[in-house]
């Protein structure tokens, strides 16, 4: 596991260095549309290729599930990769984006790496062994009062059927918690919840590669997460994700459940 984690870090940093070499070299708003409000560039595709070649060499029998080039899963080991989480930020010249790499065995995460190239901020986690930010172990989350908690979210750009529910949830959350932020990289949002920079998060229609590494960060810091209806969240099956520190999670999950109704 130690060897594989080091390999993942190396792959993330290589991709991140390439991304920074191309960052802000073009006019804001460049890139190609995959779907409404969803974009891709040659930087995403090249980054995934570089990551894949490193990971495949380290564990050749593992399947590879990436955002851009290949989506295969295995009952054994599967690499789950978002080569550039926060593409819209990247294409606009905003420096908040990340590389997310996870190794899962079956339905469980074993290793996770999330790297922010613009600041060289590095999050790592190993199942049962803890989570770290820049080599310093993250403590277990403590109980927190809702009024002091800063909440993160993502706008429902993939999900027009949930727009009104989103604003209903926002109304409730703003009346209860300190404030809300929308930063555009779910992988970093989950890391920041684990690190305590945010204390709660909710979003709909996240993809497995958005969260595969971040979920392990939450698990290793004792932070609960679920669907809006309180079911154990499965990234390949469910649309909704809510998480938060103890004391925050309970209230936030109730509020989003009320706003979104039966959405799972």
C-alpha cells in the first residue's frame, strides 16, 4: 500500500505540473463542451493519459475508471480518477482545481490522493490508517455548533430537475449556518470538510470520480456521510450526497432531505 500511495502521489504531481504549464496561456472560456455547462480540454485528456500510464504500470491487473477516456470496473481493484476536477475553473483562469486518484477494492476505497497543483496542497488517505494534509495527520472531527459552521455545495448544473430544491435548501441552510461557499471542485470540498476548513457539504449528481478519493478522507477523519434520505451513499448508485461534522451533519441532512423530498 505504501508503494502504491507513493505512486499515486507521483502521478498526481506529474499531471499537476503539466496542468500548470498550460494554465492561463489562453483566453478565458476556452475548451470544448461535453454537455450543457460541462466542459473538457486537451489538458484533461492528456492528464488522464499520463496518470493512467503510471497507475497501470504499478498495478497492471486493476481496472481503470476515469472521467475522460475509460470507464471499467472490477470486483477486484479499480483505479478511479478525475484528472482535473474543476475544469470550468481551470478554463476560466481560476486556480482552484485538483487531481483526484483513488484505488478501490470492490465497493470500498483503499487509498486516496487529491492534489491542488496551484498551491501544491496534497491530501492522502489509507483505509484504517488515517488521512493527511501535506504530511500532517488530520485529527478526528469533533462536535460543532451549526451557527459556527461554514457549508460548501455545488450548483445543480447537471440537474435542472433539482434547481428549485437547491434554492429551497439554500434558504434553509443560510438561516441556520454561518455561510455557504461554492468553489467548483467537489474533490477539494470533501478534503476541506475532512480538514475542517468547511464543516458540511451537499450536492446532487456527483460522479464516482468526483468523490472516490474524498470519501476516504471523510471516513478516516470520522465524518459521517449519506444520501439525503440517510442511506449509505454509493457513488455508482445514488444522486445525492450530504456530509458534515458531528452536530452539523444531523441538521444539514434534515434540511436537504426536506428541500429535495424523496431524491436519493
